[in-house]
């Protein structure tokens, strides 16, 4: 059972840790992606999968090294999982599946776009990224795998850069309305 959970944790952290890198391919080049005739996801999704494979090969040799191994960390991990899932559910309110998938960022003519600042977004600008982080921390805490902790640090570092780029792009798209929102609402942690 432990080996299966460790394998799942490692694989989940690989996928989660590449999400900021995936969005780093989009936000600096949003005009380029919107100018393409075909869906940018025909290029972006295979690149993202290649990132998983590459990171899997890079980290495979460390996937059995643990900082600790105890079942006592799983209750706290389950709390983090549950909190992350709750944040995901709150993030989906007032958003279409297209918005959650980032289609307005990459596809032209997405109709009227509006800035959502209600619900969970009245306290956190990027709740989906917080949910991703909680899921990674849950896997790291539960498994005790060094590689999960390292991938979480990688995700945080790339996530900081990605959030800055996304904030710039959203400010360009929504102007003063987003600027005011950004001043009032924290990016990831509601108490900062």
C-alpha cells in the first residue's frame, strides 16, 4: 500500500508541479496564441505532457527517498486534500469550464469577458493555484517523499513568476478594474 501511495504521490506531484510551467508558456505569449488559426492546445497539451515525462525521468532516481515514513502524517494530509478539493469547488462557482481551462487566454473571440471578484475570489485572486499547492503539500506530507517536497518547491518558484505574469495579463485585459482588485485582494493566501 505504501509503495502504491508513494508512486501516486510522485506522479501527482509531477503533474501539479508542471502546471505553472504550462501557464508560463501561455501568459507571456497570449497575443501569439490568440493569433493562431488552430487551437493552441494542439501544441500546448503535448508540450505539457512532454514536461511530465521529462520531469519524471529527471526525478525517477529519487522517488524512493523519504524524509520520514509514518502513517501518522496521513490524517493531516487528508485534511489538506479535503481543503484543496473544497477550494476547487469554490473556484468553479461563477466560472465556466472554458474559463477554468484558460480558453479566454488563448482563443480569440471568446465573447464578453468579465472579471469575477465574488465568492472565494473576494478573498483570494488565484484560488485554483492555492488548491494545487494544497494537493501537492498533502502528497508531500502523506508520503514523506523528498522528491514530492522538491517538486512542491519547484512549483512554488515557477508559480510566483507565473502569477506575476498572469496578473499583468489580466490587468492589461481588464484595466483599472483589475488593478484595484489586485490592490485589495491577496494572490494566494487570504491573510497576506
